């Protein structure tokens, strides 16, 4: 088999050659595998968006008469010469396109030719699409070429859209239906597929904010902030809207959640899905998947590929699994053996947690995230820095104050006050070390999931102060006061006041508290509990000016309040 490798200007010329692109598309139609992510629309969109980052490497094989027989679209990262598949981490599957007769032999010959022309060390692929041939990975010809391939196998979840019983079960879930109705009553509820590139472009800023907030809080990464080409790539893909399933779940004119996944008319890939963190308690991610499944079924799709991953929610939606393989190409047999051993251990752990059920998988996933966050924090701050920040208590003793709300509190209109303006937390944390920023966003995400309300006050482009409002029924401190008759059982708690790195100012806190009290009065509340740093004269003065007075301390309340206040930055 004769292999050709087009790099540099030659590679770019092929991506613009109409005849070559037509032959490429015809070849894809002959390949029974899922090849959407190796086809011209996806590959060309990615190279347009990442033109300054990657250079094309197009590997081809031709049959009798010069007809295109196989193709593997690759890329070289310009800053370090690292070889990857076109799409890199944006492609859920890595692989190649080939006529059935050449499908098994092509990758072996392609890798051998690449090794001669573009030397590379270890090269880990992402998962290959279902049906990827693997017999070639054990061919002795690989070793003779100085290559060894380690293969990791894993089952991946799939939702069969032809399974009427599964869809009926998803759509009839009482909890989800109640949440749908809640949104309908609060401005409307609709699910829309976006096909216009201009509309997609207009929505990208909100998608980026939602994605970066949740991903940093959960995984410590910022997909859009750390990759300035990512948003442009999604917009470029919309030049072929039939190959992209871009959907929005709306609450009135407010976008609740988004999904962007590749599709070929039969299969839709679960791609980028995200939702606003302030809506976490209402399960917008689950609502999005239910509506996506409904729409795909109506559009004639056969399956939603939930893509590789150990996320427990995927198992809840899946009807079956498909076996996938992930390849790592290495330069020595010893390296391949080490890779296989590591893969075997990881696979055993995944299988063990899977056998214990979804709850065990969720606990294991949380443990992994917490361990990763702790390692990152230690690397970034050092041992002394971790202990210094861990020992902070927000400035000293925490006061527990109570106020009775009588009539309209001053400044109740609260101009300039944000309610559930979660993007303010990103603004306020922008200049902090990554590990600290993640910890604060993670704490905020947990509060949103509990149903707490974020209040924030901006001055120009800067966030001046934030605070949280929590129903007392869900808080031990408020409940302790209620049990002793100090406040009513439903008295809400104002806590976690954060000056966002600015000097405490009584006027700012007074303004924010007045807005919160105004909202509480409008909701029929007659009293509230406030946790505040007793050593901040400005803050204490502002609270007392609004009628807050000392509450008798409940057993252990001071210690618990101090722990809560330490989670909020000063």
C-alpha cells in the first residue's frame, strides 16, 4: 500500500481542492464506521478556527487507478510539533476513513510512514468510533517499524431512540415533569434547534460562561477561557448545520441549557452540554437530555451516542453499550507493556465501581475530583500556603444577628443589585490563583444546588460585595434559633458575605442588605438571621442600622458560623 503524507502548503491546498474534497466525501460514504469527525466539514471547520495553532497533515492511500482508498486527517501543533488527530480534543472520536477492503491494513502502513517522516514519541489517541478494526495492532510489522500499540477497551453508553418504552419512561418522570411545569409558569419552556450561524454566534458568550463556571467548579478547567479558538470553532461548524445538532432549552427569553453535538442523520453525539449554575436545583441538564431525545426521535435519528465517560447520568439514560477502543502508539515494547499494565489497573477500578452501582460511581468520581483539586492546590500554593489559607476564619469571631422586618426597609428597591447573577462570581474571582478560584466556584455551585440565592452589588465593571440567602429550614444554625423560639422556623439566613478583595464599606453592605430585606418583605417574611464578621466595624454598623441585633448564641453556633464564614473570601 502506497502512503502519501501532505504537510504544510500541500496539506492546506488539499483542504481547498474541490476534487479532492469530493473524493474524500465519496470515500466516507463507503466506510460503514461513524466517520463524521474525519469528514471534510468537521476537519475544515477545525483547521479554519485553529489555523494559528495547528498545521494540517493529510495521510492518504490510493488504490488501482489512483482512486482515494483511505485517509487519516492529522495535525501538527505549531509551538512544539506535537502530532494529533484533526479535531484534537474537540473530536469525540479519533480514527480514519477507508474503503472496507483497506480498513484494517491502512493504519499500520500510515503509522509506519508517519514514523519515518514525522518522528514522534508516545501518541495517545482518543477513543475510536464503534467498529474500528484492531487486528492490525498486533501485527509484527509494527514492531519492525519501531512501533508498539497499547489498546484500552471500554464499554460506552448508548440511548436507542427506537426504544419506545425507554423514551416513555424518561418523558413521564414525575420529578422532571414538575420542573418543566415550574419553568412554564415562570416565563415559558421551549426547546429549539439552532441552524443559523449568526444566532449561534450570538449565543456563544453565554455558552462559554456556563461551561467555564461549572467545569472549573467541578473539574478545575476552563474550556473556553483557556482555549481562545474554541468558540470560533463551534461557530465555524455551523456552516454545515445538518452536521451539527445545536439546541437551546429556553425559559422565556432566558437560555437555561445548551447542547452542541455532531450528527449524521442516524446518530447524534452527546457533545458539549451545559447549563446555568443558578438553575442547578431544577435539573436543567436532565431536562435538556430528555428534550434532546424527544427531538431526535421526531427527526428520525436512531441513537444518541452518549460518548465515552464514567459519568453516572449517562448510565441512567442509556439503553445499551457499545465496545470502544483507545489506542496509544509507543516507540518501545517496554513502554507499551507499562501502558497496558496501567490501563489494566484503571479498567479494574472502573469495573469495580460500576459493579457497586451508580451511587458508588458518583462517590468515586467525587473522590477523584477532590484528590485532583488537592494536588493542584498544593502545587500552586505550597504546603505553607495551603495551611495558611485553610486556617483563615474570616477575621475573627462571627456575630449572629437577627432583625424583624417591619414595613418596607430603606433602599428596598436595591438598584444595582444582582440576583442569581452567577457570572459576577467569575468576575470577582478572575484574579485569584486557580485553586482558590475553583474552591470558591465549587462552594457556590453547592449553594445553588441547595436552592440558595446569590446577591451581588457591582460598581461599574467591578463586583463590590456578594452575599447568600439560605432558607433556615435547610440550615442547622437557623434551626437552632428556631428551636429555641428566637426566630420563626422559616426565618431565612443571610451569610457568606464576601467583599471581593475590596475594603469593607458600610454603605455597600447596607445597600445590599436592604435589597435582600426588601425581597424578603415582598415574599411575606417577617424576620431574618445574619452571620457577619464581628470584627468588621463598617459591616456591623451597616447591619445594626438596618435593625439587626445580637441573637442569643445557640450551642456550637459560634464554631459552625466561623466554619461557614471561612468558606467565604474577604
